[in-house]
């Protein structure tokens, strides 16, 4: 009993170190890996593209469309780069995986949809199809995150294939629309005869977004990962 009392006395006499609240600030940011920072740059490019498209709808200055259509491929550069950096540094995390999917959704889902709206696909049916496209992107990325752990991988941790087309494939449509913009074929000059469905209108080019979304959520379409 005497030894226990002495131990307690010694513990009571030890100085109590106060909790430093400053150590709790920005803990998430301090835990970011280099690959996570690069992933965030992908998201930054997507947000810049969206804002540029919105500014075009206010000012109708063509340079805003140029900014929008250049920012999305820049996001693709960061999207390719972050995975390679993660494998090179041999560090990855669940946080990084979630960041990658959210950044992809902004840059290759919402960004291309807003760009399509800004160049002329603005009817009610057009927005329905574009919304469907974005929702397919959400579903496709959610499926990937929930199943990636079970997918076959090589020694470096790289998966062998995608189920459905990857969401960055939407940039193929953006590339086509960019060609139209460069040649002043946008808004009322956007190629394609408007389809009238009663009192509603549909631009035929928006169906490419519908097809892209459908291919993204396909379960049987297997795409080898480069």
C-alpha cells in the first residue's frame, strides 16, 4: 500500500502539460500527401471552368469560353499525374481516393455540363439530359469507390480495368464543342437542327451527353486502364 501511495504522490507532483489547441488546427491539411494536393488542383481546374462558363453567360465574351474549355483538360493532366505520384511515393489514403472522385465529378461531370449549357444547350429537355449525365457520373464514381478494393490489381496497386467508361471521357464531347466555339458555331449557330417535341425543344448534340452518361454506368462494358 505504501508503494502505491508513493506512486500516486509522485504522479500528483508531476506538472500537467496543458492541451495545445493549436495542434488541432488544420490537421486534415497537414495530413495531405503530395498526390492529394495534385488532386485538389484537378478540382481547382474544374471550378475555374465552371465560373468561366458562367461569366460567359453574363458578358458573352468569347475568351471566357476559351478559359472554360482549356481548364478542363488541365484538370485531366492533374488527374493522371496524382496517381503516378502516389505510386511513386508509395503513399495513398482513403481520403485521397475520395478527393479524386469529387475532383473528377467537378472537372469532368459538372464542368462539361455547364459548358454545354453555356454554348447553347439551354432548353428544358437539354437541362434534363445534362442533369442525367451528371447523375450518371455521380453513380459511376460511387460504384468505383465502393468496389475498387475488390478489383484485381497489379503489383503496383493499379487496377486492370474500369467498369463502364471513365468520367474523363466526357472531354471528347468538350473537344468537339470547343472546335465549334473556335469556329464561331455556338449559341444560335450551334450545329444541329432543333428537335421539337410538342412545346418542348431538344438540341440533338445533347444526346451525346446522354449516351456518355449511359456508358459510364454500364456494368458489362470493361475498359482496360492505361
